[in-house]
C-alpha cells in the first residue's frame, strides 16, 4: 500500500496560478496511473485530470486548457499546475494512485480562489 501526501494548496486571487504536488511513497511510482480529484464544500468529489504511466493525459472539461498534470518519476511526484484560476476552482484537491484494482488517496490540500 502506497502513501500519498499532497502539498502546495494556498489562497490565490482569481486569474492567478498555483501548483500542487503529490509525493508517493515506495518504489512503484512509475507503474502507477495518477489522478487529481477535487471536492468543494457540500459537493461530491469530482475527477480533474489523469496521467498514465506513459504520461498520456486527460482532463475534465471544466479545467481543460487551464490545468496541466505532469509527473516526475525520479521524484515519485505528480503535479497539477493550475492557471487562470476561478472562484469555482475552490476545493480540497486530492491525488489518487491506481494500479489494477488497487487505489490509494492522499489527505488533500486546500485551494481557495478569492479576492
């Protein structure tokens, strides 16, 4: 079982940028598909983006063109670069690792977009 630790959440103004990170324990990171999800207060957890083991990416329509997911296998880390942030992007951001039927979640990092 891997452990995931997110960081980088902050308060940012509308139109600003922020990068959140997720470090994964162990030595199997390169075999993991990684994803970012987010959950706003009172709402369900929604998928944001995914990056495969071959670095293929996919995005939710709501963030396409503004967010970029990337990975650094040497650092066991997945990133989510968020640009042109909007108040509706405010949420707790979670990373998720996937390998076959196994999945693990981090504890989340708060991103608040407000003036």
